[in-house]
């Protein structure tokens, strides 16, 4: 299966990012705007938006990673919960100004509290909040990414609760899935009907190292097999930084996909 591949642009080396984007027809996923030093500065946020919008490229397939540092959208502490939601809303506003396709958010689930009562409470609160956010920004996709989650059932249950919001989908981070005790096939099988976006990189099966494919232990042939078996058709962000690493990743994945045709 041939995927639309994406890279993270480097605002300080945009010529390199643009060259790769044009050569491999990639989308961009903007990773600037989850850093507090950037989103807390209205001037810096506006400067970066203006730079990205000034580039001679189609941004309609681009995505953005929303805030995630210390974000707890379902916190029982009202101050923490409200601040988290203000920042998530701010991410959506930035995305609207950029004109991108969608925004990726983490679940914020505490893996140390993986019990039924906690997860049920998280589901109810998260669904209520995301329903409101998705309604307000109905023209932007919201992708909920598996991060420290131990199994996919909680994420799929969330999307079931939000089935009336067609702009709420899942982001399958395959590298994250491989770091859990749940088999990768189970992650893909359960998430497949809901996946709108994919994050992909290589690692040592112990830490999320964000390496270029071929530099770690991830089996990318198996990844492609699972995508085909469960008919997952979504664009894939090669989630690593640096033009050289991105070039290696794009070459690797392009050759892999072409060799399977």
C-alpha cells in the first residue's frame, strides 16, 4: 500500500524542508506550536504562521501537533483541566489560521491509573470535552494519538462515543504501540476503522527514539502487511527531525512501498 508521506518542517532550514516536500510530494506536520515558549508568545506564533503561509505550497493536507506538555484535559483539578482546555482550544485556533487539515492530541491518560473506574471517568469527561471542541472546529480533523496507553480499547471506545462527530479520529503511533505489552496486530486491528492519521519511526523496541527507518529494530515490512490486511488508508508522518534523517526515511519508505507493488 502506497501512503502519502509527511515530514516535520524545520523553520530555520526551510529550503531543505521544501526541497524534500517537492521531491517526495510530502505533507508537513508542524511541531512548533506545542512548545510553551512559542505558543505563549503571540508575536512568535504569528511570525511562524506567516512564514509557513508565505511558502509556495498546498497546505490543505498539512497537519499540526497540538499541545501535550502537562496537558490533562480530564483532570479532576478544575484549574489544571480548564488551563489544558484553553491551550487545546488555542492549538485549534492556530490550526485554523494555518489552514491545515487536522491537529494531533495525546490522550493524557495516566498509565499508572489503568483501572476501570479511572478509565470510565476519563472516557466520559474526554468525550464531553472533545464533542464540544469538534463541534466548534468542525472543519478541522482532531486526531487522538495513542501515547502511554496500554491497549487500544479505550481509544476506540472514545471514538464510538463521538461517532456523530466525523472530524474526530485516531492517530495510530505505531512506534508507541510497539512499546506496550499488547501485540501490534491488536492495536492495528482495533484502531483500523477509526484511523485518520499515522505516526511512524524506528526505535530499539525499548524507547521511542524517533530514528529513521532501518536504524532500529522496527519491522517495516510487517507494518505494511498490517496496513494492507486491515485496510488502513491514512497519510503517514515520518516522525523524526533533521533533513538528512528525513531524506533517509523517505528513501527507505518509498523503496519499500515500490518494491511491494
